[in-house]
């Protein structure tokens, strides 16, 4: 390929159960307070990326995310099934910290029964067996990741987690065998990580921290930094009254550098992915995973957003 401008980052996905099709750039903002905002949606949708609104908009402020509901994926918990089934949108999803319960599988079945023609995502899980189970229960897309998030403390607090790239590779194989899809959720700190998720077989990549610290985020910058917190952090639990008596915080609050307009960051991310495609000779995102392989190395990793 002679130029990165020739690379097509759009994908068309056809979904197993809903039978719907979606075309766009398969990167989504995490359904977190900071980045799941209407202002973020305005910019992301212009670039054909997906926004997952923060949960507190579900049920009361859904109209803030524009009329069409296009390039939106509404996520909620098991208790949100009724609200989720009422929104008019491309995608709906159920996400819980631990997708390994019978109650959760039953919830996915219930949502599928209520919404036979809507594309449904469900997670989070990290293994092939549970990916298959959620698909057979009615999920078109499985959300993959336990412990990799930038403001997640699950691995530290509980010792539970799974290396994200391995999870993506294994769950993508399982899902693709059934003609279903996966979202690689969490752990990307720069565009190269998004490339690796796609190369490992992810059909969508969800990012939180990479979109934090911009004008379109919740909150304002003070002294050059903005607040970014996990949805299971003490701060989020107090803000939304999520306390349930026995569950400790499995998320933290951090300060991220203020970076101005998210448009610039998005262009930078897309240009990194385009460049990766030119390195490996993929003229479109679809062929990236076929054009790449992984080599095991021992290395340490620096968590630095942007440059
Ligand atoms: P990031 O892109 O920032 O690395 O990861 C974003 C993902 O982290 C979210 O989509 C979600 O799956 C996860 N996440 C967000 N808040 C929390 C939290 O408080 N605790 C945990 N364990 N995970 C979180």
C-alpha cells in the first residue's frame, strides 16, 4: 500500500440474532460517566464511531443522545431490562462485572425474548465457554474483559482477572465460530493497543481512559487535569447511590491530563490504526487480523495516554 489514506477503517457487521447490519468504525466509548456524554456522541458519531451513554441517562435522558439513536449502544444492568427494551437504537447491552452467573444468562434470554430484532451485547466474560453460552442465550455480541481497565482495581482487590489479549483471542475464536461478535473492553492506553485488539480478532474495541480528559467529557479541567473515575469506584457509588451494603469499591479515581478537543485525539487514534494497516499490508480493517501475528516477548509496559 502506498499511503495510509487508502486504508478503509469501516466495517459492516451482520448480527446473528437480530439479523441487522451496522456499518461504521467499530470503536466505542465506554459506558462511563466521564466519557459516555451527549457531547462525546456528537463528535464520535461524526467519525462513525459508537457511543455507549453512561447508565444514568437510561430511562430519563435518552433523548439527549439525538433523535436517530444511530451509533449508540445503551448498556444497563439486569434491573434495567425494561428500560433497555424501550430505547430505539442500533444496539442495547447488558453488562455486569461478572458475567459468570445463571441469573445473568437468564437476563440475556429475557432481553432477547423482549427484543427479538435488536442487536444485543452482553458481558463481561473472558473465556470461550462463557462466550458461547451468552451467544446461545441470545447475545449477538459478547463484551470481553475482566480486570484490564485503567481505573479498575479488580485484579488488585480480588486477584481475579485474565490477560486481555489472550481473552480477546480466545473469545473471538469462540464467537466467530458461531457467527457472532465480540467487543474488546478495557486496557487500551494508546492506538497501538487498539490495533492489537483488532489483530487478535476483536470486532469492536471499547475505550474509556483514552477518551478521558477532553472538553466533551463530564466535568471541567482544573490546573491542567480532569477527574476520571471507575464506575465501581467509591466516588461513583456515592454519586449514584450504588451502595449495596457488602460490596467494596473495585475502581479508583485518577487525574488525567487535560487534552482539549476529543476530535484531535480521535484523528490521532484513527491515523495510528491506518498506519498499522499499511505496515502489514491490510487495505481494510477487516483484513488486519489475517495480516498479523503475535510474537511473545518479555517486556514492561508504560501507562501513558497519548504521546
Ligand atoms: P479503559 O479503556 O479505561 O482501560 O477501560 C474501560 C473499561 O473499564 C470499561 O469499559 C469497563 O469495562 C471497565 N471499568 C470501568 N469502571 C470500572 C470500575 O470501577 N471497576 C472495574 N473493575 N472496571 C471498570
